[in-house]
């Protein structure tokens, strides 16, 4: 981001009424766009549906821009849904929500100064030799600044946007209402458990002291493994709304796309291994697969791990479910895969019963791809159109839509996001070998 790009600075609404007003303006703008689109289609002799009136380019821009302006739980929930929305939402709405990942507004300097004065005191600048006012990154609930201590150490300082923690519950409820009134979610889908857990998860992410402790624990768990780098917590400067850590150099993970095949394969093998270790060895997982949470060091080949706010314990039942599913897959018992997927909540029983032939063809296509000789080639997406085509009727059958258990959803979000990155990098990974070794841990 260029420092002189003042268009990217917008005060973050911090009060409940201000944020509610933003949602009201969003709803009004979307409604106006729907009326205009409906009139246009009627004039053309069409019978417009609610979804076609909702999902217009203008409304997509309104939703993405408003969520990006609000930041906080509103934006975070949009990101959470859009990372793996294919399991729940129509692709059109997924595309709208995905746009918010590419938009980032920054706090104006005076708003930033107000937050730091509240956390560190009026003379906070005396703590540093230099503090860069222009952020080096902006995310859903905070932005990151580079700073230098008097002793020369360079830090990354994450500063939370004002009012974020207090607005979580209302923001989540408002986004859920927006999804409901769009008519794109059937009334039979019970979002209550997911929304409750989303509020809890987001409250955890807004607690920067908690995130700092999770970062410290990950640094301990991965000590001695030179494939990974975890920043060091600067505890003396960390508060509930400010997280201070060592600054670690690295390039965006997407830069690996220009590296050689072996380099890409090693990097993604390390990330897939980490996901399996989190699930089966640590019992704790950082569940946010946003690509911005990883960096790559070309000189050493190491991966920099960032952002531990979404770290959560993985309950024993979820671990057991994944272990059973992996073991059935390794045995190529496709009937068992379907049965376990339903039994453990990965797949809705009604959908499996109504669309069993399609489900079986999806499982068979994935099985065939995973069992080709050699490492699994994430860049070979030949099976994806088969899966997408078979899933089309299931997605259209709104009466059988199913929301998996929330614990499974958070883990699957990390698994799916990691696979998405591997596909982006066209990596080749011995998935079968890694999964077999991981699933055998702890006396499976």
C-alpha cells in the first residue's frame, strides 16, 4: 500500500449505534439495488427471482465495501464464510463475500493515536526509536505497524480497531440477518449453533493477550523444527488490544508460485504436515487458513507462521471422526467413507439418502485422484469438475442442506484452505503417506 493513498484511510465505526447505522445503510442500499434490478428484468419481460435481484454487481460492491469499512466481526464472518462457502452457500453469494478479502481500510493516524494512548499512555512514543504510522498490513480486526525499540530490535505491532470487541455479538447477528433476508439461505437451515460459536471464536480473536500466549505455545511446540518460524512475543508491550512481537522478514506465501517444483512441494508438505500434527498430535489448531497468515523466506526455505488468534482446542470426538474417515479412505472402503461421513456429521443424512448415487460418484472421484501412483498432484484438478457437477443437484436441493457440527466446520475450514493453497501453488505432496503416519499416532 502506498503511504500517500489516503483513500484507504477511513475511520472505523466504533460505537454500537454507528455500526448499526452502517448496517442499516447497507440494507437500504441493497434493497434499492434489488428494486432497480427487478424493474429492469420485468421491463425486459423476465420474471426475476429474489436471488437474481440480490446478486447484482452493484450489490456485491455495496456488501464488500460496507463490510470492509466496518471491519471487525462483520468482515471476519464474511471471510470465514467465503473461505469454504461451497459447503453451505450458493457460489454467487460466496463470490460477493470473497471480495471482502481483497479490500482493506486503515485507521486514520488520529484514531490510531487514540488507541495507543489508551493502551500505552499519552507518552507512548517514548517507548520507541521509531514507529511507522503507515501500517504494513491491515486485517479484519486490526492493522500491523513496524517499530524499532531503543535497543535496535525491530517489532511488528498489531493494533486492534476501536470498538471491535464490544460489537462482535451485534455484528454477527446483523450479518446473519443480511444472509436471511437475502432469501439465499432456506429457513430450515439452523445457523444458531454456528453463530454462537462464531461469536465465541471472534471474542477469543479480539483478546490479544490470549493470541500472544497461543503464539508463544506454538513457538515452543515447533522449536527445533527448522521448517517453520514463529515470531517471539514481546510481552511488555502486549495488551488486550495491542500485540507486540518480533518482526520476521518474509515474502507472501503466493510468491512460491514462481519457485521451482521441489521448493513448492517442500513448502506444502510442511504445511500439510503441520495441519496433521495440529489435529492428531497437538490437539490444538490454528483454524484460520487465510494466505496472509503465512510468509516464505526464499533464502532458508522456511515458512513464517503468523496470526494465532483463531487457535482453538480440537475436541476428542472430532479427532476420532477424522481418524476414522482417513483410515476408511486409506483402506479404499468407499461405503465406509460415506457411512462415517454421515455418522460424524460431515455429510447430512438427508442429503446422503436423497442423492446417494451422486455422493458415491464424488467419493469415487476423490478416491481415484488420491490413489494415483506417486505424490498427490494438487495442480491436477481433473476431478474437480466431476465433483462440482455431481454436487450441483445436492446444492440445488435446499430441503436437504446441512450445517455440520461447529467443531468439524472450524477444522475443515483449515483443511480446505490448506488444500486451496496447495492447488494455487500446484504442489505435489505425499498425502497418503503423511495421513497414514498421522492417523496412526496416539494408539489409533
